[in-house]
C-alpha cells in the first residue's frame, strides 16, 4: 500500500459526528493508504493483522456508515462484490486486468465535456460517474 492522503482520522470521524473506535480508525487508515479499491474481506484481514478484533459484519457496517457520511465510495468492478475507496482521492478511473485481477488507478478524469453533453441532451444534471477499463496488464500481455 502507498500513502496518498495525510490527515488526522480522529478529526475526520469527529467532523462526521461519528464515535472514534479502533475499528473505524483502522478502516480509515487502510483506505487512506490503499492503492486500489478494497473489499470487506481485505479490510477485515488488515484489521486483524493490526490486532483490532472485528468480523466482516462489523466492517460492512462501518463501510455503510462511512459511505452514508461521504467518507468512502463503493466501487462495482463486475466481480459480484463491492469494493471501497476513500472518497477524497483525486478523480480517477480503474484498469482491471482480466487475467491476474490487478487493479490500477487511471489518473486524470477527462469526461467533463461528455457530462456537459449528457446534461444538455437529457436536461438533467450529472452528479457522478463511474468508468472502468478491462483488459490485460503489462505482465499478462507478455
């Protein structure tokens, strides 16, 4: 995992009017340092390695609460499960290797013009989008 966001997790929980617990702090810490969207079992394993006693139901509830508060966002990558990301990451998309299942962030969202066109033709308002790319990564192509 790489570090991309630095802040005080306790402050973030207080600002969201959430009680500070070891499990919540641990989930935030993992999401801050994750270099790809993570699922409930990955977070549960991470917390157990940190000696924070949790089960998948607890982690799922924490993620639902965080999503409701705008701290996390769920990501659907056509795997039959949700993954989660820290919501304050820079706009990006994902490239998923169909062979080894590696997920790589694709930086630089350039679909603003398409969003404006959709709003113009639909008369609606685009509030968010999700765009994923599937294929073979560099290692699997060789």
